[in-house]
């Protein structure tokens, strides 16, 4: 009995540890490549390419050190049914992006802002060209207008920016926004003004500080940082600390894949259009910013000819259906190491919600279905506990009889278990089998943007936020106390005290958990109480009947 109690206690705390922790991939130090580093560390170095003539230039002109921060330029405002965006003529970068169909974390009267430069926080999408006389992401651009709006009946709106200082070519950066889409096409048109063919490269990058998004909690940690996907090496999250320590190992010579920046519920990713050569990079910049991006080669451009290069930017909610946009993009919904269970559980919850149209009710019904599926396993565990309750008086007599003689005490307890046909560890295996499924459901609820600002009823208007009046955590604490009363009292006084304290501790911890997660725990506890009470009552009645006979 002592071992079983201790074992269950350790499993319970280990489960919470798994929920709070993030698995960090082990990366080997990257081997540095000899390159010419520009004066501006925010501009990547062009990869070596085989030149077709002596006039071809593959290195980037160093930008002056004072250009590391893009100067203030004119704002170009773009409005669609999905975005409210701002493009700065200094660099032609996307510096502000609001998602009009998602609400702000703190003020639900405002739209959620994904990309921004505000106070000490920076998160922008930059793009530029590498090559002598070509504009990087801090060059000056001009546009025909200062405001663009998706017209009624139109599916796209296009913003064309002309580079003002590009001696080698006439460069136009083109943004194309789409109706009902979180995708933005970012292309370069490069007209060669020289007398020899040119081999430029384009780069697309995110620049971000490492601070987590507003609303994140240390009790429900989620990943913030870059991520890379290729067909060969699959999905790889990158810690900001690993970038700073030069411990990131990037895919070597990939011909596919994308790079993105993750945060809770949302993702921005550069998705190169076609298969072809590319180079991913990450870098620590001046101050506390980091960059993560991809360099794409441009096909050789002959004199007086125009070359094209483009990449698609996705900026929106992280959802499993994103795999339809790009392979592996759905993995940005971070279910952790239990994705194999979390994905089908969320799929089922999604279909339940299509029927009931309430995510809180969906969580309740899904928990009921899972509880029914595990009913036989749970019954085995509860029968074992019920039998232990029945023999508790005999265990107490054995304890008084042998006192501090641990060896004789344990031997007498084992003999009693054998006589009563009780396996003291009989309830552990069923619980172990269920733990991964319930943790997977936990992560499915925590990581699904669909539950963000989803109301339940009454005072619970957001299942992704804490219960404002702590009603659910208190109910959960009471339910745990009831479960403790149904369980057999551990023979060890210290374990008994710990079991009494646990409901209080977990109630306090769950004060900081999203209401959807607490709701799942409350429903699971109530169903467990009902099942355990029913089985315990039947087992005790059967035992008394045998004793009377």
C-alpha cells in the first residue's frame, strides 16, 4: 500500500511537470561558414553562387553602421477584410499587422496585433535584396499612394513600392493581399540596368525580441521563437538562447521548407513559393533583437531583362488545417510530444462543437466520451481501492501489532493481501495508460486558438483566460477533497497528510490556469467520483455479504 500511494503521488506531480515544461531539442553547435559580414548585422550575407561571368557579383555591399535601425519613413496603410497593415517606405517592410477577425488579449474591443514596433517590443517582417547596388531591407522606397483598401468585388489589393536608390537595377517590391486570407505575397521585380548578367539573391526575415506575448503565464508555458520545417528534417523549434550561444544546427542545402516565428495561438511564416535552393539563417542582432529568415537565389538576369522572385507570408492563427497551405505548417499548433493523441482529440472536440456550438459544452462532452472509453480500466483501479478500504481495519491492527518492526510489518501486510486476493499495485497500470490521453487533451485545450475568447456561460466569457471569480478552481478543490475521502487512508501518516494537503495546493495552482483547462479537470473529477463511489459501494456491499455468510 505504501508503495502504491507513493507511486501515484509521484505520477500526479510528474504529470503537472510535463504540462508546465517544454521539451527543448538537443542541438549541436553550428560550424561557422567563412563569409563577409556586412556592417549592418540585420542584413544577411549572400550565399556563394557560381557566377556565369566575371561581372557577376554575389557579395552584399556593406551598409553603414548607423543604418542598423530603419529610420522613420512614411506609413502606407493597407486594409482588407482580414488585415489592417502598415508598410514603411523606409525599407518597404511590414511593420504593423492587425488581425481583424481576432480580438486583442486585454481589450476585446480592439483587434489583435501580431506585428508591431511599440515601446520596447519589436516584431516585424522584413525583406530585401543582396547584391551590389541592390536595396536591402533598410533602403528607401516610394509608393503611388498612402492608403490602399480592398475594393468591393475585388479579391486582391496590390501595393507597389519603387526603390529610390538602386544603381544596378530598377527594383519594385510588390505586396499582394488576398480577400479572406492570412496570406500575403511579397515579390521583387528586378530590371537589370547594367551591361552584364547579374545573380542577385533575395532574403525574407523576421526580427523579434524574445519577450513572450501578453497574457502568457508561467503556469501554462508556451513556446515563443523561430521554427523551421523541411521535408527531410521535419519540424524544428529554435530557442532564442540557442541562437545567442551559436548552438543552432540548421538544415544543410535544403531545396524545400519554410521558416517562421511562433507565439501562443499565432504564427508568422515565410513560405517560399516553389521547391528550389534556399538557405535558412538565425542571428542575434544588436540590443535584444533576433532575426530568422531565408535567402532565395534569383535566376540570372541578363542586361535590360527583368527577373522575379517572391515568397508568401502567412500571418495568422496557428491551426492544424494549415498543412493545406504548406507541408508541416500545421505543426505550429504546439501539442508537444503527445501530438499523436492531441490531434485526434481536438478533431473530435471540433466536430462536437459544430453540433453544440459551445466550446465549453464540447469540452464536457469530450471528457465524458473519454471517461466512457476508459471505464473498464478505471473500474479496475477503483475496485482495488475499494478492497483496500475494506481491509483497512485489519491493516491498522497489523500496524499496531508489529509497531516499528518494518520487516515483519511488510511481511504481514503481504500475507494479508494474498489472503484477501488484493494486488496493492492493481490500480497503477490503468492509471498509467490513461495519463497520456488526459495530458494530450490538456494540451489540445491549451494550444487551440479556437478556444481563445470562446465563451462558456455566465461569468465565463473566455475559456482561454482564468476564471475571474475562481469558482471552477474552488469546485475542483472540493472535488479532490471528496476523492480523498473515497480513497483508502494510507498507513503512513506522512502520506496521509500529503493527500489531505494536495486538494488545497492544486486549487491554488489552478487559479492561474485557463478556465477551459479547469473545466476539463472539474468534469473529469466529478465523473471519477461518481464511478468510484458506485464501485466502492458495490465492492463493500459484496464483501459484507460474504462476511455474513
